[in-house]
């Protein structure tokens, strides 16, 4: 493979505050009021690890726990006009600022949503969704490749929303020898319980980084010598390019595929042949085929 252009560079709580685990199989033997651990799902059926109540959430943040999303009572992020509610709203805004500084996505929600997330327990206007595994940085992914003495092999999941797709991609990436997966901080499923389950345990071994801006992250990777391959329609055959050097595969979302700007910033657009009447493959299936083409080329395996 030619060299990269030099200009690119070479929780404990008290009453009303609890931590609710994502899933416990079988019948819950505890009384209803004492169910600190049970199964919860959001409106899309994703398993979540939920932390509810101000003290519980604050302690989780203080301990360094990774919070994916912090749900705050609607209107609490705006200065209130009711003097009686002002201290409460001020406390929620301070908690939101602390969570945002720690990398969490902040979302406003009504009481019905908050009640649903924590099973009707007293949430005091704040519920957090925690990741099942700590996120890493992009630098840590690149450092892992360097430690192994290998050219970086990265998967970039561009706004995947289905936890089963992301979980399957983590599983395939781990089996194919990838060094890490990058997902957007927003408009993407995070490391939920459902993702971990779909990964069949791969989430424990596959580093996952979150990026605020995928297009900017791609530019940074290119400056570090990584070649970007976007999987999309109307590209060149997937097996006609060289993946032996530092590479990142971009897998688009289930609905709209790879974003326009991301596609424009990619070095190559690659496609898989579609011989039937369906015009696209499942994202994780396409990723699996491409990952093993990378593995085949890097392993020196020849087709007979």
C-alpha cells in the first residue's frame, strides 16, 4: 500500500434513590419496594442500567462511573420563575453540568418518561442510563495497535441505532482482530445491556470510543496515517482494494447509510454485490464480510 500523504502526517442510596441493574433472569424474590435490582427497558426495548435519584446519580458521577445519558425533568434546565421550585431546579442544573463535563448526553424528559425508566420509583427529577463497559479514547485504540505491533484496524459505526447490530459488530470486530470501534456520542446506541448481550461477551474485550464529531475524528485519523473505507452503494468492489495498511471501515446507519460528509471524507467507497431484489444488507452482516476481507489480506490467506 502506498504511504499516506505527508501533509496528513504520519452507588449507594437512601429511600427513593437506588441503582437498578439492567437485567436479572428469573423471578425477583424481593418485595416490590426493595427491588433495587431488576430488569428495565426503555421505550425501544433496550436493556438499561438505571441510576435514579439525585444522590445516587451524584455519587455515580463522583466515583467515575460512565453515564451514557442523563435524563432531567423537563424545564429544570431553564431558570424557574417559581421561588419554591428554584432550589430544586438549581440542583438539577448543577447535576446536569457535572454530567455533561463527564461526557454524558443530557436529555429533558417528562415525568411519565422518568417514571417508566425507573419503574415508578421516586426519581427526584433525574435518571441516568449507565454504560455496561467503560469507554476508551481513540488514542487508546491506536496505542493498542502499536502495542501489538500491528497496523491499526478500526470500525467506525456511523449512527447505528439498533443495539443488536452494534453488539454483533463488536463480536465480529473482536473475532477478526480489530483494535477498536468508534461510535458517535449522539444519535447512536451506546453500550447498553442489549448491546452487551448481542456481543456475546465481546464488549468486555473490544475497546469502544465515543466521538463528538465522526467527520472530525476521520480527519484526525487520516492525519495519523489511517486510510478510511466507507461501505456504501456505488463504490468499487470490496475485494479490489488494499487493507494491509492502517485502515478504518465505516459502517452506516440502518436507515440512511453512511452520512454525506463522512462519505466525502473517506479515501475509498467500497460496495458488496447485491444479486437479489433487496437493495441493502444488514449493517452487521456487511461489517462481518468486510472485517474478514481485512483479516484475510492481513493474514496472507489466498483464495484457491
